[in-house]
């Protein structure tokens, strides 16, 4: 996985994120990874509210490495691997903040998204593509 990610996002694990044992439920990581990606896109000034199209997840892969628990502070980051005419391919990671400033990698994720309008494929605006290409690992 590429290590060039922008920017970091923070979240404290809440009760709603966990199972009865206080461990973050595996299904929450997908939502958290998507939030990290969307926040990363927002940071460029080109977010969902300015696109004029919707982004839908077409593929999601998650590799679980360590658990997060109730009240842990996690940070996340995402970067784009590909920006196409109507598709995005991104990677992200979630980390638990540890005492002393260290971080434990919890999850690696990969998302592929497609641009749609009215339920049909639609091109991403050229201006968004150009801005988002700045988030690509090789940019």
C-alpha cells in the first residue's frame, strides 16, 4: 500500500461503533474508511455538494490488522490511485493513536467509486478531476 496519504482525520470510537465486548464491529471500518475518503475530497474544495453528480461505491476491500476499542482515538488518511472520466480508485488506512505519539495500523482499505446522475453513469466534472489528481500517490 502506498504511504502517501492526505490529510489525517480523527475520530473517537463511540459506543455505537462497538459490539457488546467494546470492540469496534468489523462493519464500521467500511463506513469510517468512506468518511476518510470523503473528508479528503472535501479538503480540496471539491466535495460532494459541489459536484453535481453522486459517487457510489462499486468495490470495497478491507484488510483488518488490529482492533479498535471503545474510546480509542483513531486517525485515518486516504489518497487517490486513479482519477478517471467517471471513476475513482482510492486507498486508505485507519490507525489507533497510542500513548507517546505512536500509531497502530488497524485497517487498510481500497475503494472504487463511480460517478452517477439520476441512477445512470455520468462523467465527473473536468475541474474536479484536475483538482483530485493532486491527491494521487505519484502526483
